[in-house]
């Protein structure tokens, strides 16, 4: 059987893994996000988006990230390059979930502000890593980079307003 005959099954597997990872990250981050009275008591900057916008924004971001992961995976040769992609996406997922845990579960916006810098850096790394084998994949992650940068700035403003 030719290599081309294996391609659809390989793509389906890559899509399933990327979608599953995105859904798991979203679910775990969502479970750590508690919009409790504590959260609503925080002073927020006037430019904070409405709470209902965060769900659709993250849905789009996770969809684009999963798509970028599949494109980069397919364009990368098996071996170290693919392993780096997996490690970078896993690290990013942990930082993504960790931010929600620090901010909402531990109620430590000050710690989350520091972690947000690491999250933004991990997204920037992903842009570079996925963009090398497939430039479109890097472009697909730019909304994620912009959103996490904005969220980090919002986190910083919350810390300052509630100090």
C-alpha cells in the first residue's frame, strides 16, 4: 500500500488528537473558571469586554489552534520537529489552564499576571514553531497571541485597580 493511501487515516487521527486536546484544555480551564461573587467584586477597567464575549473568543482561538497544530504536524517530518510541536502545545495548554486556576480558583490575580507573561511567551513560541513548516499555521495563531496579550494587560489592570 502506498504512503498516499495512509494519508486520510493519518489526517483523521491528527484532527481527532488536536480537537481532543483543544476540548480538554477548554474544559479544564472552564472548570477552573468560577465567576463567583469574589470575581464580580473585583474592580475592572472600563475597557474590559463583556463576560459573554470570552466564550466565543476562546472557541474561535481553540479552533484556530487545533487547525494550526494539524497543519504544522502534517508539514513536519516525523521525529524531533514533531516532538517539539507536541511539547510546545502541551506546555501552552498547561499554562492556559494554569492561568485560570491561579486567577479564579486560587483567587490570585497577582500570580496570574506573572503566569500570563509565560502564557504569551508560549503562544509566541507556537507561532514560530508552527510557522516554520507551514506559514499559514503561524498566522492562524495570531488571534491567540493578540488575545492572550490583551488578557494579560487586563489581568495587570485588575491587579492595579484592586491593590
